[in-house]
């Protein structure tokens, strides 16, 4: 965190009781790379949390419960539709009851940061267990959105005919939360800002699932349950695991600044023995990787095949070296529906030596294997154990999917951290451009595009009816994102969808990403796609303005007079945290 004067603080957590005078002893400094020393659990640092659980219980009914319910209805329907797998035509949440059971707080430990005499920091950690009486109902249509050579009307009729309802009850979640009060000021309200997040990925212990629509659908429960756990982990919970966090400013002068501990260079070289994502063809593979879910990177898409070569490198800021893990996911690109995950792996950053390149061949974990909780439950089942041993034997004899990575972690110097903090507080990335090692990270960020409406299109042919099927594609270099299929009238169509593009310093045969953002509107037909028109924007212009709202004319397509309404925004990775930005947007709405 950085205060209003732009001062950067290194957190050295010590036990407040063991150092009551509040003076930091430099001889007690931790020798670890993160420079953080946690207090050991003791009677002086660990407190009875019954009063805190009682307080949350009083607030839960009805204030907190209603607030979380409203947040769920604002976020979950859109996330479910955007992330539904390719075999689903649609998924809709029709009921969400949070239940009356509040979270239970245990094992509360407090810390105090004495590293700066003028601005102290107090931190609190606690275990959170929530055995909810949740009742959620989902309506699912198990039919792909588009089937080649099958009219949309047929797929819609079939999906409505086979629609079923899935129920989720009695969700249980366990995790550990850290709350940081930073900085502390010598005037009311004393606490200038509060930052909170899960220390590690919380565990979805268990939940009950039922499928209503006939006994033949009971076989869908294991795969549907596994997908819902991945959805909760990747689309919701991971956005609140440190260094991702909530930030509540009590003093508007305080900046929420994340100064990285170091930089991780990742070179994605190649992948071997790539499995099929579809039954009919080989995969079109690409790799997505991240340390923070809000800062995902991805390689280019390679053509179909069992092997793929990229030789593309990425620079990722490391915020908490002792806790963060590099997530590498291999996916199959699909033009229809969401992309299929082929495997993933995790690499703890703390296991990488500082300044040394690691040349690694790593096995990818099959996403179709059973979830960890089910494996633990079946450990004492001799039949399950024999089946597991047989599967492991078959896996050893088969060709395991592997990815070739080159990794190098480099810690930040005090001077580099000071420059990064100064650049964020002053909102001037030019401070970093003069530093060769910081120039790359200064150019990295996110482009958020809110697509609203397109009109003045060329009318569809009379024999094809009054409706058009449109899709919008946004691209920047190798980054490409497409909207879901939209159905509009002859001359117009409401898009109402948000896309996000990542901007990163990426080496690929010595080239950099092009400096233009391209938005294309295409009409989808059975046999071809017709370009309605495109809009081209300069990234440099967007960086200077921050936010641009356009009603832009379409160019280079058949709709010469077409117009596209959209809002586009640039956010640097070293700027305001993306979770906080979403909160501010929701509050303004």
C-alpha cells in the first residue's frame, strides 16, 4: 500500500505483544525473499472468535444475506452464460436462496507492521467455514448453440425438449481470510483503507446436487458437479484470492497500489501428445497462463495436430512470491461455444531460484479426472483403489500430454519498487519507460470493451427471413475474443456483451503486438461469414484518454452506413485493481 505522499512500505509482520513498544528491530527481519515475517500462533496473538461469529450472525439476518443475494443475482447469471460448456445451449439461474446459516469464524490471529514509525499496519487472519443452507435452481438446455448444417430453429426446439433442472443445496466452503488495515493515520477514522482476500484458494468441501427431468439424467450429476466446482473456483472465488482482493478506502487520498516482489518470465515452447477436444477432429491448441486471474495471458492458436510449437514469452508481475503459483492451462479453440480445457498444471513461484532459468517438461493434469474430494472419500474403497491403480497403469503406458516451459524469476530491487509505486501514485507510466527492466511491465494491461448496439446494417435477403445472426470479434495482435451469437432484425442488433483483451510484452520471432485494436461485426451463415464492417482504434490514443465512448462507423464491409455503439477502457496492470474497478462500476450502476 502507498499513502497520499507516495511512500512505499515493506511489510515486516511481528507479534505486537512480543514487541509492545512498537519499535521495529532490524535484527528480527526475515531472510526470505518476500520480506514478510508472520507471528507464530500463541496466546498473545490468537483470540477467541466467538464474539466475531456472533456479530456476523446478527448482521447476517437480514442485512448481509440480502446484500450477498443481490450481488449473486447481479453477477452469476451473466457468468454462467459466458462460461457454459460447448454441450450446453444455455444455463439460467431461476432460484437463489442463500439460507439463514452465517459463516463461522475461528482461529483469529492479529499481526502488526512496525516497519515504518509514521504509518503502522495492522493485519488479521481467520479461518472461515460456511455450511450454508443454500438452495439454487438452474435450468439447463443440453444442446450446442450451433450444429453444422442444422437450422437454428431445430436446435432451439430440441434444446427446449430436453431441458432439465439441476438443484444445488447445502454448500460447504472452508478458507482462511486475511484483512489488512493499511495505512493507519493519526486522525479519525484512524484506518485509511481496508484490504481483504483469501490467503489461498478456499476449498469447496461438498454440496448436494439433484437433477430433475427423469432417471436417465442421473448420470449427468458427476460431470455437472465437477464443472460447477471449476466454475466456482475459476470464475468467482479465484478473483478474491490474494493478491486479488477487496479494497475499501476510508481516506480518499490513499492509493491501492500493488508493488510486485519480482517478475516471472515464461517462455511457452511447445506441447506434445495433445489430446482431442472434440470427437470429430484434432484440437486447435493454445495456452492460457496467469498468476492472477485478472491478468491472464494466452498464446496464439495453432492448427490441428498432436504437437504444437509456440516459442512465445511473457513477463508476469509476481506480487506475493511465497504464495502465488503459475497456472498453465492448455485449451482447444472452438469457433462455436466456449473453449475446451485439455489439461492444466501449477508451478509454485517460491520453488524457482532467483535469477536462474529453469528448462522444464511438465505433465498436464487431465481435467476429466475425479475431483479431489471424491478421491479422498474413495481411498478406503478397495474397488476404487484397484480401479485407480489400473488407470494409473494405463496412463503410464499411454502418451502423456506434456508442455515445455522455460521459467526465470527475478526479484525486484528497492529502487525498482520505489519507481513502480511513484508511477502508480502519480499516474505517469513514463517514469518506468526510462528503466530498461521496467519498460515491459509498464506496457502491460487490459482492454475492456462494452459492446452495446449495431444498426444501419444491410437488410437480410427476403427469403432468409427478417432476422440476422451476428457475431462481434475483438482482436489485438494474437488476442481474439468473440461474443455469443446474437439474433437481430434486418437492420439492427443489440449486442449487450463485454469482452476483455490482454495487452502484454510478448516475443514471437522477434515481433511485438501490433498497435491497433480491431472490432469486426460479421453475419454468420451456414456456408460462410460475411463481414458487415470493422472499427480500428489506436492503443496509444486509448492509453492517453483512458476511456472512450464511440458511435463509430463500420468500414471495409457490406454495411457502408453501419454504426457500432461501444465503450472501451484501458487499465494498466500496475493501476487500480480489477476487482475494485468492478465494485466501483457496480456501485455507479
